[in-house]
C-alpha cells in the first residue's frame, strides 16, 4: 500500500511537473515517521480529553440528579409540615369560650398571634 502511494505520486509528478511540490511534500510527510508519531499523539490526546470531558459531564449529571431529588424531597416534607402547622394554629379555641380562630404568624423565629 505504501509502495502503491509512492508509485502514484511518481506518476503524478511525471504527468504534471507543476505538482512536483505536492509530490515532494507527500514523500516527506509519508516517509518521515516523525509526522506519523505526531499525528498519532495528537489523535490520542484528543481521545483522552474527550473521554475526560464525557466522564466529568456524567459525574455532574449524577450529582445534579441527586441534588434535584433531595430538594424535591425536602420541599415535599416542608409543604407537609407547613400544612400541618397551619391546621394546628387555625383551630377554633372553643374550650376558651371563643368561636374566633387564632392565626399564628411565624416571622424570624418569633410567633405572633393575631
């Protein structure tokens, strides 16, 4: 295969002498192993960075899914707690002889009865 490429470049150079620069560049790039090693190294570096980015994205997605689950669980607990507290504080106080409902407002850790 290497020999076939070399024969093709020689035929191209014979047929069109204006492309002799292209033929010399081809022979220099293909026959010199330094460029093959550099090309392979660049290719491996790109694959490595791509795999690192993909792994990082997977970790971030997993952490975000866990955080969303925790927040939704806390919001559900908070809503259940607040509705229970609301029901508790808006009960009529019939035992005191009053039919009025008392509402308790929680503001900065202080309770106000209205």
